């Protein structure tokens, strides 16, 4: 195959001339010839497609020119949907690139979802009606899905055992005080109060039986937002329905929707996943054991997968204060909101 403009010899599946940039093929047809539509064929080895400092590289999927903007670390080819990421070795193809289909397209349906969420609870009725919609946007947002295994070991204060021990000590001290003739003087009450406070704060009154240990292990497919300056799009404990994801296919996305690139590389996403999962582990453990004395979490991560999700971002104002509502456009669930700011 030869370029019709400059005559350069090109691969048969090229879409653009690597020498002059002339379009010579059909991106959509070549996309279908690739295994996985954006993924590495057969889960093959990662190949370096360009050095880290280049101002332009060739898409490994269709040959189209890709021009990284300063700071970008994840780029999806606008013609075929192949993604590349910047790492320590340079620009490489993404091992697997998937997507979730958009199911919530109608804005009236979207507003009903947001209204239901904002108005739940007796005190929050009419919050939606009393709020002004400032902005409503839909984009495909990139997330790294990082397989993470977390193992937490912790120690906690067994309050029931502590209180039981203190009650026994109080009874003993009361008897001792009565024997010493102190019942009417108030001395016994003061001593007991002091011992209870000291025991609860120091954790020593109950002896070793009051401090107990436990472990909590959990496996996650944790989503890490691939865009640094949009922290409101990072889920806390929300998880996408990954069983509904498909291989990324540019042809399944409406041309009017923008597919965002990212500035968080694959290696960074692994470290972020460790931090976020450790925080989630602590939150879960504290829900059961409020009086944690010590906590250690070890996280092991696997190879991340790039996932593009249709995300609705709603911006509202209520009583001169702004808040946002983030909705997962693939299943219509509210991912996150900071409505508490206006309460």
C-alpha cells in the first residue's frame, strides 16, 4: 500500500501516512481487524511505541498521528479507539481497554434520578425544586481498574469488656469505701469517676482482655480516576458494574460525546489504588469497631485495565451555595455528591 499524496510505502492496514499524515484508509474497518478493539491482542506483551519526550507518535492500532498534550499520560486514538499510556519506558499500548455503554441518554430521566436522590429523607424534601441547575454535561471519563488484594490487621478496644471490668472495680471500691466509713463523705464517688476516665482513655484498666485483635481481607477491582484535576469524579466506595463492560469500541460512542484523555499513568494508578483501598479498609473496619487502637493494611496490586465510563456531571446552586451530583450514565446510579455543603 502506498500513500496517494507522497508515495511512501505503508502497511496494508494503515489509516494515515506516517510520513506526511495523509489519510489513506478507513479507521472503523481497521478497528474491527484488531483483536479487542483497543486491547492488546491475546493479552500480548506491552510494546514501546514511542519515547517519552516525543511531540507526536503513531497510533499502534491504525497508524494515525497522536499528538500528546503536555501532561497527558493516557491518550485514546480518536479514529480507532486504541489507547496508549506513558510510563517509565516511554509510550506503550494499554494491556486492556474497555468501556461501559451509555444507557441514560434522556435528560428528563436523568433529572428524575437526581431529584429522587436529592429529595430522599423528610428533611431533604423539595431540595431539587429549590436548587438551580447551573450545568449538565456528559463525557466518557477514563478510569484505571486496578486489581487490588488488601489484608488488614488491627487492634481495637473491646468496650463491653472494659465497661464490665470498670463496673466490677467500681463495686469493689464502693465496698472498700463503705468499710472505711466514706459513704457519706463523697470520697468513693470521686475515686470511681477518676478510675473510669483513666481506664477508658488509657485502655489499661481492663488488662489485656480489653484489647483484642482481628483481620479483614478483601479483593477489589478498584477504580482510580485517570484525571488529576477532577477529584470530584473519584468514587469513594462506589463500584462500576464491570460485568457489563465490553471491549472499547469507538463506533459505539455518539460522535457528539467527548472521550477524555488522562494524566495519571498506569504505575501511578497502582500507588493510588493502594492508598484509596487502605482508606476504604479502615472505613469498613471502623464501622464495626469504633475504638481502633492500631491498624496496618498491606495491598498487592495487579495489572490495571483502562475503562471509559459515561459520566453525567450536574452542577447546582442552593441558597447561594454550589454543589455537584455525579451520575453513572451506564446504569443510572448516583456515584457521588457534595450536597452536605449546602445543609
